[in-house]
C-alpha cells in the first residue's frame, strides 16, 4: 500500500518537478562554492570580480591553495541561494564552472582502541551499514549461558531476561560464552574502550539456558524462545545446538516466527555434512563459520541447514570481544572461534535490517541472503546463500524508502527550509511549491533506486509531461505560431495544440500513444527508453490535469473527465513499470 501511495504521489508531482526543477536534486552537502575562472581571463579582471562578489555577498573568494593559482580555482563560502545567483550572473561567462564544494567524509569508524583487531567486522562491511543504522529500537534475545554486564557493555541497553537454568530473573553468565556472543551483537561501541559490536545501539535480552558447563535442555531453550517472542524480542540468537529433532522446539520456533521474530542459530562445530539442530529447523537461519580469509572454517558444519556464512574465526584469527573469566568472574578480552561466533554476526545484521524498516522475518532472511557475497563454486553448501555483507544488506533493506532524516537533510541543503523560498512569490504559490519540492524529491528517489537516468529516458519524460515548455507562451511576429505551440506542448496536449486550445483530446490524453510507442520500440535498446519515459511523463501530465484542470473534449470538466484522466494516468505508469521491469540500466 505504501509503495502504491508513493507511486500515485510521484505521478501527481512529477509534472511540477519537470516544470520547475532543473536536474536531479543534489544529495550532497556543501558549505562553500567552487569558482573556476577561465585561464584566458586576466588577473586584473578576476580581482575585479572578487571585489564585486565580496561587496554583494559579504564573503570574499580565495584561492583554494597555493597550487590553485595556475588553474584559477577559488573558494567562496556560500549556500544554494548564492550558488544559484552566481550561476545566473555575468560570472558564469567568465568561469569554466561554478559548482558546490561538496563535503566528503570517511565511512564511520568507531574509536574503540582494539577495533583494528576486529577483522570480522570489516569483513562483513559493518562500517557501510553503520552509515545508515546502528540497530536502535531493536531487541536481540541472546539464548545462551547468560550475559554479565562487563565494562564494554556499560552503554549497551538491556531489557529484563530470565535464567531458565536456576529459575530466577537475573541471567548472569558463569561460563563466558554468552557474554562473548552478546558482545558481537551489541558490544558498547565508540566509547573509547575495548572493541565494537555489530548492532551496538540495539537492546540485549539475556536468556540463560546453558549451565556453567555449557549444556542445557531442549525444554529450557523452547521456553526461552517463547519468552523472547512474548516479551517483544525482534531477533533471537542461539549459538548452541545438538542432535535430535524436537517437536517442542519446533513449536516454539514456529510460535516466535508467527510473532514476527527472526531466529538465527549456529550450524555446529563438528565439520559434518549437515547443520545441527536448531539451525536445521524451518524458520531458523543456519550459520556456518568463515575464517579470517573468507574460507570455510575447518571445524564448521556445512550442507543441509546452512543458509548463510559469517566470520567465526580460526587459529589464524579469532573473534575478539569482552567477556568473563569463568574461574574468577573478572572481565577479560578474549578471542574465541566457532559457529557460535558466526551466528551473532548474522543476528546483529538482522537487527540492522529490521531497524531499517524490513519487519517480516521471511523478508529479513531474503534480504540477508540476496545481499550476501555469492560463492560460485560451492557444491557441498559450505556457505549457504553466500558470505554475510552487512553494508549490502542495509542498502538493500533501505532501497526505495523515504527516510525522514534524508528528506530533511535534502530540504536543508537545497534551501527549502528558508522562509523566503516559500513566501517571496506570495502565499498563492505555496501549494505548487510544495508539490514541486515533493515531486522533485520523489523524482530523484525513483530514478536513484530504480533507474539509471539517461538521455533517452529524460527525452521521453520531458516530451510526455511538458514538451519544450519555455516555448509555450512564445510569440514571434510574422511567423506561424503553431510550430511553437506544438513544440511547447506535452504529448497529451498535441491533439489541440495547433488550434491553440487548452482542452485535451481524449485520444492523445490516454494510454493509447505510450502503448503504441512501447509496442513499436520495445526491442530497440535506445528508443525503448524514450517510450518508457513518455509513458511516465504522460502519466504525470494526466494526473496533474485530473487534479487541477480536467478540461476534456467531449467529456467536459466534471467528474467523468477527472476519472478518465486519473485512470489513464495509472495505466500509463503501470505500462512504464511493466516495460522497464527487470532492467537496471537506461540509455
């Protein structure tokens, strides 16, 4: 439903975007502007222009560095309004280009001093994922030996869990395994201490089902699974397993799945051809282990029940987290290896994916598998769908979403939060400008996520929705005016353009022309996208006409005309979608 509403809003607004918006909305941030004066401009003239800019805008352009003299590269503090004014001024004739001095930054890297030892987080591309989300608002239940709040879990959030071994609320760790696993999921990160975790803004739910010796019963584990589901856990990690299928366990897993919980489990450490239970159950993501070079760890189970692989470590490189010394109870940083260490990597990324807006457990599994790095030659299913890639998973999860944070940043960068933008044309311009802003953002969103914007597609968009609109009102004395009217009209307006009428002809203002164009050019790699662009453009023009001025030949301007235009707008958009389905590149 959300995608349908977005599509409708896109259709209505794209006409305003094409009339008022030059090019795609910039997604970059900048605080200064680059002026590249032409090399043939005398130095005295450049000095004169610099003084003029300084007097007009109150800021003085300066050479970018001592190496900029020969290329005449000057930097000017300024925002989008100043950028637009400079581009429209006489200065544009004296420069090779005037452009934003965009800010680039390194991918987020935490300041934990031993983060450099965590090859495992880099191997799953965690830093790229952290640029979008860190798991806030997601609860991960760690069903294990319990969790002890060691110093590097100090800023990690917890909810109340349970100790099913000793039947008490406080589920503290007396083995070290569970605390280590919990650290991989959500170790306190960027706190200037220790190491990092995958989804470190997620919340941990400690559920102790394994004793100090590391073993536990199916009945306790099944109860812990139901407890997690009943207490709003989003993800369950089980770095445990064994032989023997259990109906009790299967029922608990099915119950959690029905509650929307994603369940992840370790494949086992016996180097056997088949994963252990519970990894082999349906609705459980079974995880095999990788070593530090991306090969199957020698101990890891493989084959049936393995859905994906993740870093588990080996003697050449272990997984380092803070845990406890089981003999003394003191906090220590220790390197472990095993599929037990691989599973929480997947649980952490599942938390990041769910925090990105994908909520159905099956959809989350699909995202994890589709985004994984594929291993072409894997006859024994060592790797499942592939090797875990957190950055790619979050990118796939957020594809096509309208993030409020991104939208707000886009508004700010383009000057739309400035009151002068909204009111300098008078309050009467408020609605069109709102549609223009939303339309241009949706246009950028649509093209960024589904199309690679090219000349053929843009030609069709313009022809379909607006024509060469700058010619629409042009009048040249002693010349026939109908060619200007035709060139300045969208495809739906062509039926009455020669007569100069604003009433639309139903033959042109319908799906008929784009359907003919798509049928004729579907097999041509270039003209195909002109046809698809025309269909989208016509859809936008018909939708805007249906809302604002539904004047239709033979049908008048009432409800019948509105329904005709709106229906054909949806049909045109659907035609464009079907014609472009499965394509990733546009000419």
